[in-house]
C-alpha cells in the first residue's frame, strides 16, 4: 500500500519518479495556489491525514502540527535554510524529526554578500543613483556621439564639485580584515570568497571547532578580537532567543569607527535603535543591509535615507538556482525516509 504525501514545494523530477513509486502525491499549499496565496488554515486542511508533509514557505503553528500528528503524520519537511515557519516545540512534543534544507541558498547569499561588501566599500549605490539623477553630469548635447579627441578622459578637476569629493573614493577589500559572526554554511562561503579577494578572515563562532575554521585559512577568534580588529563585519547568525538583539550598542562601541557592518542574515539579531544611532553618530562608518525588522521596510525608515548605508529588499537568497538546491535536498530526505535510512538534514532544536 502506498504512503500519502502532501507536497507544497517542488522536488526535481528525478526524485519524484521514485517517490511516486511509493507514494500517492497530493499537491498542496503554494505549489497548488501560488506564492503568497495560502493561509495556515488552508495548509492545515489540505495536508491533513498525510503521512508525509513537505512544506515550502507555508506556516504551521503548534495547533497545525498537533492536528497533523494526530492524523498520522510521521515525516515533516520544510524546504528552507532556517525552518522558522513551523513550531519546533510542537514537533518535538509529537516525537517527530524535522527535515530541512540547510545551506540551500548559501552560494546565492554569499555571492550577494560579497557584492554588498564591494558596494559599501566603494560607494557604488550612492554614486550610481547620483549619476542617474543628474549629479555631476555635463550639459545635455544634441549629438552625444560628437566627442572631443581627448586621451585621458576624466570628470574634471578634483574640487568640491567632483564626484570623488561628493561620494568618496572608498577602499579596497584586499588586505583588510573581515569579521565573520557565525561560521555556518553561509558564513563559510563568504569567508572563502573574501579570502580570494586577499582579505584576512577573523571568524567568531563559539559553537564551531577552531580547526574547522582554520582549515579554510581563516582565524578562529573571540568576540572581542573580531570586534576590535575587523574593517568589515558580516553577520551570519540565526534568530534565536540567545541571539535576538545580540548586536547592540555594546558591539558598536567596541568596533572600529571605520568599520562597515554587512547583514544578509536576519534583522532581529541587531538592536534596531542602537544600530540607527551608531550610524547617525559615527560610531561605525557604514552598513549594507538586505533584511529588516519589518518587511516591506517602512518608507520612512532612517536607513533608507542614509548616504553611508546600502539597502536592498531581502533578495540575497533569491536566485533561479535556489529552488533546485532545496528541492534536491528535500527529495533526498523523503527517499531516505521511504527506504528507512538515516536522514542527513535534521533540524536541531536550538535555544
């Protein structure tokens, strides 16, 4: 007799062919209704009575988890790097394990993170927007293809009207120290890429063995060292009771005034008011952020108006490749369950 599977996110066909040999598959959630078109009540009802439930971005609180467990659910998977959309305590109470897809977007986020580092270091966003707005441009020309014969084309004398004076000239990543707060899947990918730029990596992660960090050519350091010596600090911390608001005025007071903070993790690891004030008061030189305490970010948020801050709309982890990575990992988890084999990607309840 086949098992029943509620599928809310895509799994590559090469896995689905084998899964369908063992399971009757019901398409549910956002895979059925589209992104953002599903409520928790809808998900609960559609997945009820299924032995295997595979979620994407759907929410499943304590009541939903308990109802599914009571109706026969034995496998729960969430195709996310951090399965924050489900109730961990209820899963634990039901005696279940939670499969997830750690590091599914680690390359996407790491590449974007490096982009933010370069943008912040060189004033790319400020200067690009300024030029598009008409700052530091010459008068309009009837024929833009009629140009003078000048070998050394520049923006003119380096005076108070020059773009270098207005936007700044920035600094190179080469030779600078990058602090990595949290040496997990993404933190490591950022560190390896930054090292290729010639940066020295100072990694702070009390839960990661020093030998693992140093095998990548990074230095395992304590928090004081990372804060005091880093020219840039990149956050890669999950939101847990122990990390919420961890990055606060105490951190900023111990950082270099020339330091730039990069955050592609979660906004809630930063104490919002302390962060804004540190940037306004010059306690740190600048920041680049992709995540916010409320999304969409309020239109009047001060970060959006700061010339020393690069803001992007939570897009670091989004590429055309990510769903393929998460689907592959979740497909492996489902097949391991079906073949009564150990699963590789089990979420550990953290505090």
